C-alpha cells in the first residue's frame, strides 16, 4: 500500500486535541484511514459492527467493485477467466499471482492429480458419523482431521510445508466431498483416477459405481468447472475472514480451512444456494409460475415473513458478474441434458423478469446473484441439495489457502484481536 499525500483529521467536541491520521491508497478502490494508533493516543476504539467500513488487511488477490459489478482475480476479470481458463489455471493464478505457461499448468495439474488420494485410515474416521449427517458437518470434521493424518506439513514457518499443505487441500477436497456423499447414500467410495481432469475426476468419484464404466459428460464437466472458478475467491467475505482470523493464531492450515468450512455452512453465506433452491421447490409445489406474481407481492410486504433468496448481495449493488455467467451455463446444461422445460428454471426466469422490471426490486438493486442459478445447475447435474455448500467449500479452498498464505507472508501480520463497546454491568459486589 502507498501512503497518500492526503491526511485525515479527527476532531473532538470535548476539548481533546485533534488527531491526524495517515491515509493509504490501494491500486484501485477506496482509500483507507490508518487508525492503528487511535487507542494509544485517545483511549478510544472505532465501532463498526459487521466490519462494513473496516479494512482488516491488505491483499493483492481479489478485487470487487460492487457498484460496477466487477470481480477481478489477480487483476483479471472473472468473465475472461470463466470463458478462457479451467479451474487448475485459476488455482495457479490465485496461488502464484500470474496465469501459468503451458508447462507450468501441466506441472501444477500433475502435482495436484497425484495428491488426490487420501490416507486410507480416513474412511474409518468417516464411519464414525451418522449416515444422515449433513455433509457440511462431515466435511468440517474431515478437513480438521487432516491435520492428524498429514502432520508432516503443518509447520507454518516453513514455506515448503505451506506449499505442500496447499496442494494437499486443493487435491484432496474433491475426494473428501465425494466420500461424504457416497457414505450418505451407502455406496462404495470411488478412488481417484489420474487420467481425468480435476473436475472430471470429481464427477466420477461422485457418480460412478463399481458396476459399470463411467463416462464424463463434457458439458457437465465444463459447467461444474465454471462453478468452481466463479466461487474460487471473493475478497474478505465471512469465511475468508474466518480463515485469516483463525490462521492468525498460528494454527495449522487444516484447522484454519476447517474453520472456513464451518463458517461457510451458514445460510447467509455458502448455504444461500441451498436456501434458494429450497425456495424455488416450495414455490413450485405451491402453484409454480402462475403464483410467482403473488409470491413477489408477499416478498414486498415486510410483515409477511416471506424472503426472496438468491437476489441481492452484501457487496454488489449491480448485477453480480458471476450470475450472468451462471445463467448462460445453466442454459447450456439444461439443453445438454434435455431439461430445457425444467419447471424450476422457468420459475427462476420468471422471478428474474419480475425483479428486473418491478420498481420495488430495481430501486433496491435486488439483482440475481450467483447462488440463484448455481443451485439449478447442480440439481440438473444430479448433486443433492444438501451437498451444494460442500461443493462451494471445495471451490473456495484455493482462495482460502491463497489468503492464508498471503497473511503469513505479510510483515504486518499479527494475531487478530477485535475490541468491543462494553454495555454490561460495571464492577459490582457479589451478593
């Protein structure tokens, strides 16, 4: 970050001398006011619930312009990456800062491919869970448990250890997600196959059985690969901030990523696509397209308790660029699988039409977000609703690892320690 010529002056009405605060410039986006000395000089904290106006770190990985509807990975627009790259190239970009050459891509993909198997003992660990457990509960445990199986790469001060753990997490996450799914339906685990792509291998581990050969559908493979790309990183969101905060204590990478998985589980974050599909299925059961208008009127009534899922975003105040790509991907998948007349997709399109035309939604900038279409795509592929968030975690792992590694490499890195405005009792005697 660069020190700005501009400075901020904080003044007080109680006679306390004003305080001059330095201002720093990023490459793009808002400048930041440096308040690190605020408490030392004034005895006061800032108050910012939800960190809406707080930059907790500096980062060169992802940039979002919510007003423009812009998302950049290492400076490259998401629209270009989703069309021209596969997920392995995007992983390399996020981890290393540049897109790989042909040789670099080949070496990186080969390295990931040859780390997709997990310790055989992990299947016995998995058997300790109930078969009807939510996949995110299982995945949180499995990822955290990796530190017990791969403790030879947990020294965070060792750069090689950090690299090995990054590759292991990216490579093994699809295997763990597929194992959790197979366990839930009582089918045997399918081992990775090294001659398939990252995404193709995951599809095979999910849907193949020992009974017959499994052939990866190219359209489905590309669609799921695009979902991975679109979810790979998203600046300092709740789960990424959790990974950073957890990692700031010096804990091992598997524990930090497990914390990210647990945070992602929340319906306001990674669980949003699951909640969106549940909304569509409920609406379809209650009358479908013919009842959309009535449903949207209920949404506008604050007293109805009816919520519109899959629209609007904490950061984007314009059309989510990922949603545009996901909409096209959705059409491609439904066409390839003969599901063009899928009632949920027609329902989704009608919801989108009303939201983009009705002044109530337009004024509030409630545009479709990426969760709106990704759930429909995953449902068409055959992924059960309960597994949607686990797919999200699989994709976001590379972003978490990149952010975690960046934090450890930052000379200003220190353990996170937010402060508070205390509103409880003052000191009082025991009675």
